[in-house]
């Protein structure tokens, strides 16, 4: 695995599908919503690929006959159900904990840039990973814009005190790569996430990686087991 072409200053990650495997809880909330509405829920395998696109896309899978306005009207109840149970099954992907521990030990700042609403991000992190200490957390409503706009990525770099030109953005969705590229970061697309049914090789990332171990090797970080 080739090393980065610069001295690493910071690493920024998407949340759902990159750091945390949250699909089971997001699917579970949809199952409960479908039960309330008397609709047969879709299987997990149909929901998982769209998780990175957010709540409207998830609800649309469960209610394919609804138009866009009707789907949007269901979102608040869906989020209410999800918020009540959002850390039941959500865990870091394999290798994430040792990677983040290695970044901390090396003194390399890291942060999170997610399109998840702030009230969910702020509720989930203390429940699922209370020991994490990101240098920056930027949610989908922290700024007036969200990914693929580069502003949230640049805001995270500023909060963490990291130079974008010497930082990396890691994500499992085309919008992550678009945002990172536009912000001037080195971009990494990861195959272990949800991918929105897409092919990360077509996203114009600087590199596409198969595993968290590959990412650690790229960053030159020693993984520290929990």
C-alpha cells in the first residue's frame, strides 16, 4: 500500500457506513414504522444500500407507493422511532477502533463529517462510542449546506486545526468523495460501507480501499487493539 504524498495532518470520516455500522438500527426503525402503518416491511438487504442517502431514501424503500411529499411527511415519525433505539445494534466496523486509537496515539487529529441531523449525531455518539474523542463533529445541519458541498469538510478542518491540503477524507458514498475533492483533501472511498448501490471506482476518489487495515497502512498509522 502506497503512503500518502504529504505529511498527514488530519483525517476526517463520514459516519454511517464508514465508521459506524448503523444499518440494522435504521432498518429496525423502518420495520416499526411499517408495522404502525400496516405495511409489510422490506428486507434488510433492500434497505442497507441506501442508508448513506438518509431517512427519506430509507422511508421510500418501505413505502414505494408514496410520492415524495408523502414520504417526507413520514420522516419525522421514522426519526422519532429511530432516535429511541438508535444504539441498539450500532457498532464500529471491524478495525475502526484500532485505527482511531492509532490516530490518537500518533497525535493526528480526526473528525466526523456526516449528513445525519445534529440531534441524532449528538445522541448516537455518546451511546454507541462514548470513548471517542473526535477533534471535530460536523452534522448535516451544522451549516446551511451539507455534503456534497465542501463547506462542512472545510469547517471540520478548521475546527480541528488541520490543513486541508495535508488531510484525508474517507467515505462510502459518492457525495463524500465529491465534498472531499472540492475541499482539496486527499479522498478515500471505502468498499466496506453501504455504497448506495454504486461503484466507488467511478467516483474519482484518489484511492479506493477494501478494508480498514488498508486505510491504516495508507495513513502510516499503527493500529492499537482495544
